[in-house]
């Protein structure tokens, strides 16, 4: 009995497994090595982040319209970054050398695109980021207001704008659950009516343009709201077929009393988005056809696709752009010529189509043979089998690889500078050569890098969303 009453040894203290302390213990201080790396990382952040914030935000110059607003020797001028340079040259960064009186055409083109894409992307962008996005925007505009970068009224509007967008996206998502909803339906009807009007204006008499366009809009609305045709299907069909024609006519001009604006005047962010958007839109379907051709049992088609893919993948994009810009016109008849930008778009499309073909081929090889045999047992044709069974599964499996190619394509748009086209980075370099704004290299590169990061981050997050939606993410 005496042994039972002996004092038992004290148990070790329980490990904190919940809350902030538990997270820190598991992820940052789980071992002596991780603890040392955590302390080293904190020291590096303390050494690098405060100076960068001081230069870019707290000691930066935000107000003014001339070079004198950033000259360090003048009274009232801070020693940090000169964001006045970006503000003054913002129009050039966005539109390039596009005539200022015609920039509304660029705005109209991208607003028309946004009107059709917003119902699809808004629920993702605002519901998945949610409070983090709202908090980030509020913080940014609050800091700008405190440092006098924006007036009080503008700051209040900008503070409430994210709240309005989040609320609107939630309402759109609620309507989307019913199959059809108002915003994409109206956008699709407007795009279809505009396309019909442009077609009539180009090839037929323009007197019937307005009534026939209205008739097309009403017909589309009837098909959409009677559920005879899906909104999403119509939107993607119009965006892939009619929108490029509308955008090209609006940006280039030369018709409908619009002044002609040659493509060598295009530049900046708008040119970057045009090249990247056209490349993504055309490279994916061409890549699908090349992947199917490479796996074809027909020797001629197989040989042609393999030869094209291996040849294109063996040369850099710079050489493809150089050949499209300089050598290709020499092979054409004397009176035949293609626009330089159009040649660059074709070169980029076929170059990335070869890379996407290999990514898609990997997805096709991952599909079990039983899927093919089941479709053949049902008596389905080759294209029906590929369109309804094989390709949907293959494309779902290769979402990360396709997103990686899209990101590379967006960043490689800077290579169009070798053929004389100035994208966002090229315009930044040209702006730095302005004798009135010499010495602001860091601001120009930081602004261009930030813009590229925003678009690349959006593509990567959309890729993650698709992976989770189709249950292909195992992270």
C-alpha cells in the first residue's frame, strides 16, 4: 500500500497546438535549424523592408507635374521615389503613342471585353479574396489620402468602390445559380448587335444597320432568356469569333469615319494585353490540333506535326519574331504585305502552340485506354470521342501546365521590342530616355514590374481556382 502512495513523477507540460503560438511552434520553430532560419529571415526583412517602404512610400514625392517636384535640392522635396514621373507619363505607359484624341477607342475595346468577362471572373476575384482584397484596397487608398496623393472626395469614393464591387459580384453570383442572369446576357446581346452592325456597315448598305442590329439584340435576348442557348456558351463564342474583329477595327480604324492609327503607334500596356490576349486565344486551339495530330495514326499528319513541334521548340522566340518581321515579307509577292504587328501575333501564336501541344499531349497520354475503348464500343466517331470524353479530361489534368505557358507568353510580350514595337517595358525604357525625366530608372522598372506581377498573379490564382473546381489539386 505504501508504494501506491508514492509521488508519481511530474508529466511534461502540454505542447501548445492551437492559436498563434501553436502555428509558430509547428511552422517556424519546430527544430533548432528552423528556428535559426526563421530568425535569419526576420533579420533580412528588418534590414530590407523598412528602407524600401521609406523610399517607395513615406519619403516619396506624389504631388506635382514637373521635374522640379522631384529635385532633391529644392525646398519641400523629399528624397524618396518620384512617382510624379509615373503620374505624368501614365498615359504613355498605358496607350503608348496612340493619339490622345483617339484613346477612347482603346478604352471602349477593353471595356467591351470587361463587360463580357466580369460576370465570369467577379465571383472568383471578389469572393475568394474577399476581406483580404477589401482590406488591401482600403489600406492603400488610406495611405494615399494621408500623404496627400488624392483629394478627400476621391479617397472616399475609392474607399467605397471595393465595397460596391464585392456586393455587386455577390449579387451576380446569386443570379448565376439560376442558369441565366442579367449582366452577361446584356453584354452578349450588345456584342452581338455591335458585330452585326459592323458587318452590315462593311459589306452592305449602312441604312439598315440600326434596325437589323436591334433585331439581332432582341433575338439573342430571346434565345438567352428562354434558355434555348446558354449565356456562357454565347459569351465565349462571341468573344472568340466576333470580338477580335470588332477590336481590330476599333483600334486600327480606317473605317466608319475612324481615323487610321498605324500599329507602330500602338504601345504600352494596351499593346501588351493585345499581344498576350491574341496569343492565348489562338495558341490553345492550335496546340490542341497539333497534340491530336502528333498522336494520330496517319503517318503524314503525324510527321508534319512532329516536325513542326520539334522545329519550333528548338529555336528561341526572338528568332521567330525576327523571321516574321524581316524574312517573311521577302517571301511574299511584291504587292502583298502584312502588318508588322499581325506577323508578330502569328509568330507568337504558332510558337506557343508548339509548347502547349506537348503539354496537352501529356494529358492525352494520362487518359486510360479504357476511355477510348468505351467510346469506340458506343460507335462514336473520332471527333465526337475527343470532344466529349478525352479532351475534357486531358485539359483538366494539364491546367497547371497551360497556366505556366500563359504566364510565359504574357512575360515574353516584351520581346516584341526587337521588331520595333514598344510594349509596357519598351515604353518604360523610352520614357527613361526623355531628357526632362532622366534618372528615374528605378521608378519606371518598379512600375512595369508591378503591373506584370498583378496580371501574372491573377492568372496563377485563376489556375488554382480551376484546379480546385475540377478536383485536380492535391495540395
